[in-house]
């Protein structure tokens, strides 16, 4: 049964027959993984933003994920019967509000308020979807957009010259690093808009494509460097990155495209984009003199590739063994850890003599390994001190018993641990405390 009201990020909604956001989903709202500089999604966001620093973009990342149906759909020209509007595809709070399904929901506000020619918007987005290792009902997108106003130029030629010089200013990726298969657009199914000339459409399309190619080559080259650093010698690491453009459809862009990246033997769709429709600029108060482009890139699947993360659910784990592996500004490959619970047991003892030599740490490691095998997940020296009067040395080691593929019972842990304690006494003459 539905509650009569739900509260999300401090805002309360009276539920109605559209309400379908579950407590599990609402629980994830506000986690803001993309704002954490040490989280893979945050590291990726910062990597992209860094590439565009100084190139006339504003970076937005604090739009709330609760939006109106106007912002998510109407302002972008979604038809009334578009499947994205359905309760089967989206999470509604009430008939007029939902968890945004894409960062495009903020395009019009950003066109309105930003003082730079371009902007980026990062945020969490929500979709009802299938369940598998690459799909999760919450993921992250980065929207990018750029616009030009005809009013800033005296002649049409001047505007074209400006766009051309903006294209030339985009840092180039060499053919050695990137091979591009381009595509134009279908004049009927994916046409240029009436309010724009062929030449404007062509140049804006080029500016858009070169910009996305820059993002993609930056990100995937970082992935290659990380894989090489981790010791991989696979062939693809020495080949140029291959990408191709394909035509697409979005209600608020025309023409529209998608970029696909050839990565480990398959074409990955990673970013939808297009020339923004006149109506969006009108709805942003910019009017029909504005021309420009927009794209939306999904961060999670790319972060999974970059960091070699096998399951999207890991992004949401609170387990420190996940979180502690990633650090600001660094792309490093994920080291898997067990899904099964661990059991911690300490061993404290007095060393037999006064010297350090009697029991080398590695001797202790060997005994633990001999008894517990791969069930020993880690062994750490957690305490050490010398008795002030006797000069005897005491150590305490902590063993985590944890299997990669099953739950280890308490009885088993007790048995293994007891055997290790006895072996240490027998072989090294330590005194258990
Ligand atoms: N919002 C689109 C999506 O989620 C991507 C997109 C953004 C397409 C901007 C065109 C322009 O798939």
C-alpha cells in the first residue's frame, strides 16, 4: 500500500495514481556519488571537466534530481505518447513530478542562465530497467552543450567564421590515437531544421562531433594507460581507438547522432547528441536566433571499463574495501574482494627471546597459510610493544578468515585459528597471551 505522502530531499509530495517511486529507490536519492572525488564516477566526472577547463564552459552539478514533467519532457518536445513518459519506464512522485530520467531536463535552465557559450551538467538519473550487471535503476549522466547567438554577428558569414574558428580551437586528437568513421544525416528522417542553413548545421555538427571525440579519446586513452600500468599487454592497448558515428533520434535535437566506441571486441554506445531544436531555445527565453548542440554521456558504464569494475552495484556499496581502492585523480584497476562475510580473530603472544629474529612475520604468515589456505584473506600486525621491566616483546596479529566463494562457518574458523595458535607455540616457542 502507498503512503499518502512522500518526502524527497526535503520536499513533500501527495501521492496519486502515478506515484511509483519505491522506498528502495528513494533511499538512493542524495547519495551524490558523482560529487565524491574518490569515487570512480566522481573521478571520471573530474577527468572530463579538467579537459574542458579554460575552454569557455560552466560546470553545473547541483541540480536536484526531482523534476517536473515539464522539465523532463514537455520543454524538450517529447510527444504525449512517448514511452519515456510511462510509469513503466520512469519513477514518479506524483503525476507532475518524477526523478529525472536524464540530465537533459536541465538544458533549458542552463541555456537561460549560463554566461559562457557552453556548459556541462552532471547528475544522477533514474530509470526503471532490466536487472543485470550493467543496469541499475540509478546511474549518472554528464550533459554538455554549446550555443551561438546570431545577434552577436553582423552577417551570417561572420557567425560561420566564428564557429569554424571555434572548431579549430578544439584540441586535436591525432590519427595515431583515434580513427573516426563519420556519418552525415538523412535529409528526411533526421533532417536539418528549417530555421538553420545547411552550412550552420554542418559546422555545428562538426563542432559537436570534434568535442565528443575529445571527451571519448581522453577517457579511453586514460583507460589504456591504466590497463598498461596494471601489467596488461593486450594488443588493443597499442592500437588507435576506433569510433563511429551513427544517426539517432531525440525529440529535442535534429539532426541527431550517437557515438559508438570499439572496445574489447564490441561497439559500445556511449553518448547521444544532436543539434538543439529551435523550440528548446525559445523555451529557454533565448529565442530563435540561437543555434547550438547538446550531448548526454552515460558515466557508469564507462567508469566500469576504466576501473575494471565487474558489477554496477559495486558503485553503491558502502564497503570500505571498495571505497578505499580509489583516489582522486587516479585511474586504477579494481581488485576484487569476497562477497562473503569475513570473521576476524586476533592472536596475541610474547615472543620467546628478546631479539626480533625468533619469529619473522613471514613465518607467521606461512603457518596461517598452511592451515587456512585461501580462506586467510589478510593477516596484519595490529599491535606491538616491549614490556618496560622484562624487555619481552608482545605482538598481536589480526587474521581475517574469508572465502571468495562461500560463507565460512564459525566452527571452521575456530578450528583453523586454534591450529595456528598451537603451531606457533610448537614451532616458535611463543607464549600465548
Ligand atoms: N538525454 C539523452 C539520453 O539520455 C542523451 C542526449 C542528450 C541526446 C542531449 C541528445 C542531446 O539518452
